[in-house]
C-alpha cells in the first residue's frame, strides 16, 4: 500500500481514513511504512475491544508524530488497509505523556470521529454532541482502557465539534 498515493482529502470536506483495527478487534494493528503493510502493535487489555473501526488519516502528522488518529462511527466492521472516504462529526481531545518514562512532558493525541460517506444508518449524524452522553462517556472510557497497561498517562481534555475536527485534519496535513 503506497500511502503517498492516497491524498488526505477526496473533496472539500470529505477525507480518507485507512483502517488499522476493525470494530470488534482485540488487537491493535499499525501501518508500518517501511514495509508498506500492517503490523502488530499490541493486543488490547483483556476484555477491551475496538468499539468502531480505528485508523488514521493519510498524509497527516499529529502532535505525537504519528498520522492523525480516526474512529469511524458506523455499525459494521471493515478490514485492515481499507481506505474509506469520511466526513468529520467531531474530535475527542486527548492528552498523554510523550514517553512512557516521562509523565511530565505532555502532548495532544486527539482522535477525529468520522462517519463513512457510505454509512447508511448513521448518515444523518452530523455532530458528535448529538450522540447520547453515554456513548461519549464509553468512548472516553475505551480510550483510557485501551492504553491502561502501556505506561501512557492518558487524559480526556474534552470534545470538539465537526468544524474543529475538520480543521484538525487540515492543520495536520504534511507540508
């Protein structure tokens, strides 16, 4: 998979997401650019599964040096490596320590929440704040639980709307 050939945006407000770990997976996969393939990052803690497809926005770089993370809110799992055109509905704003052994240096590691263009049942969802508070709370809990044993001191900073999320994608494009 040649990521350089995959543009960040498909149109003005539709961006691509490459799935790493599908909904229901207990294994975090990560794209390895040297091999142009998915590789194993780590298993999630026992009892924790990805609630939705997890991936990244190609040709971006977030504050942590990795491509911008994305969570696709739809009710079906896809597969690792699939490229999905999406629209932003919000962003879960996350802060964590930069290195496992240094909790004093903090960086942002936000997750864009997106709806695939081809999602049928979620088509009308335009704003993450329209999700029930319980769903947002579960996404926050998942974010913390998924990194619980990794030495990452993860903290939820807050939520941003679709406009904030789309601007984050634009600001993260590699220049």
